[in-house]
C-alpha cells in the first residue's frame, strides 16, 4: 500500500514525516525522513489545508522510487557515474575543466543531498552562495550551471533522476544571481605591441617563433603546440593545423573546421627559418619543441622567459626576477606589456577583419564559427570598412534633401 505520510505542526511550521529509501554502504535502507511543508498561518491552519502540498511531495517520492540511482548521494553519483561518462566523451581539457569546477564550486555545497533531492530552488541557492563566496563573474557562474544541467540531463536520459521531460531539469531554469560580476573585458594586442614584442625577442628564436605563430596565424595555443616541420609547405606558403596538444595529450583540434591550413607570410617565414636553423635544420618534429623534442608548455614560457624579456629594470636593464643591488626594480615602460597568448589570436582576428571587410573571412582564418568570431575575437580600433561603406551609402544625399526643405 502506498504511504501517505504524517503531517504535524511544530512551533510555527508544518512538517511531513514519511519513509524513504537511502543508499548506505552500497545497500538501500528504508529510513524515516522529515521535511518542512509550510508556515502556520491563515492559509494553513489545519492538516487538511496541506493536502495538495502533501500529495505533490509524496508523488515525487513515489516517482523517485522508480529510479534505481535517485537515492544515490549526489556527490557519489557524479564521481562514480557522470564524470567517467564525460571522460570518454569529451576532450581531456574539457574534462579537466568540468572536474575542477565540480570539485571547487559544486562538491563542497552538495554533500548532504541525494540526486533526487534537487529542485530549482536548491540549484539557485547553490549558484547564489558560490557567486557570493568566490566573487565569480557571470560567465563562470553560467558555466557552473551548465555543468549541473549536464549532470541532470544525463541522469534523466539514463532514468536515474525522476523527470517526465527535459524541462524538469532543475538546473536549466535556475536563475543566475545578481551578485555575479560582469566578466573582465578581453584584450587584443595592438599592431605596435606585437611589433615591439617581436623586437624584444630578437635573440630568443623559440619564444619569437611562438609569438610569431600566434600573431601571424591566429591558431589556438594548443594548435600552435601541435604544428610540425614536415607539414609546412614552403612552396604553397602554408602550414597544416592537424592536431592540438594539451599538456601531454595529443588529440584532434577543437572542432572539425579548426583543422585547416594557415598562411605563412614572408615575415613569419623568416621567423620560422631562424628557429629551424637554431634547432639544427630538422626535417620533421614539432616546431615549438623543447630539448627532448616534445612540444613546449606555452604557459611556462610566458611565466618565465617572456616575463623576463618584457619586464626589465629601467635602471640596470636586468629582469624583474634578478637581484637589483642598490635600487628597487622599476619597470621599463618602453617595453610592451604581455596580455597572454589569446591576445595574439584576437589581434590576428581583428587585423584580418579590418582588412578583409567581412566576418566570414575572419572566422575562416581563426577556425571558428562566424558567431564565435563576432563575439570573442573582434576588437576594432576604428570603424570597420564594410560598416563605413554601408553608412555612407545609406545616408548619401541626406544633406541635399535638407537643403531643398530649407
């Protein structure tokens, strides 16, 4: 016989007591559970006034009983079921991001919940608490919600979470809190900055080649690490982008359209030839290779050699990391600032967009969709040529009309 639960009042609140199944030591155990239903007041004066709330709650309990994993601890379910699924379906870098966000932001706030306990309100509260404690921007909070939504979408599709349709996903309708700050504006390097950086690295062929590849081709850092000498066609003046390297993982590019050929300009050709000679004129192997022939870690390069090259003391010309005897370090402001590898990719996209006059060419150069290229990589410093042309054509003759009216 289906249980109906027991309603009772304690203080100024109404509660419902019922029995439910819980996973304890890998075994399902029936235990008593008590939940708050409502505050005592004019609307809820006696137990019969709560019949609708009790029916809704007990209906959810019965539906959850039909799902074999709904009583699992949420944390255990994610770690033992969902993350292994993600590991085999996405790229290693994507999996690492999912896992890091889960362990830092979600896991510490969900240890008390079973999978079936989640509601829109619980997810919204989790997002609100996370944004407030960690001072996260809107984009990061949105990503946390997206990860939660993915967890419940998987659980619903596998029959592990009680839901009738995708609209029952508790994360998809949770509101992003107002406490989430606006994301920092991304930076695109300027023509003058890139020029100055290449000049400052003239005696560092590997670092100069890394900057040159990013600026002249617009590839992603992982794609730059995957470039190989044997795939540089000097006659056709292009190099193939066929793979991406993340940490020690060698895999495919981010998307199918990211696998492409990128132009090798005369300037980049000279930069690459300097590195090729410095490496002993190899016929094959990674272009941006370290001493053991494996792709260098660009993040380490930017934190070490690039920082030392671009942060020098105006008094002694020594890098910031050196000892400065008799004076404090004062940065040479004539040197360009380093804004990261993606600032060079945005520089490339912006320059191509300015010269080509259309976003489609820019998106092809970057290996992105048109929408992504518009949203992330266009940092114009003046009116775009196609916009200027359209405006001029749209309003040509307007002053003549005004003159006639006068």
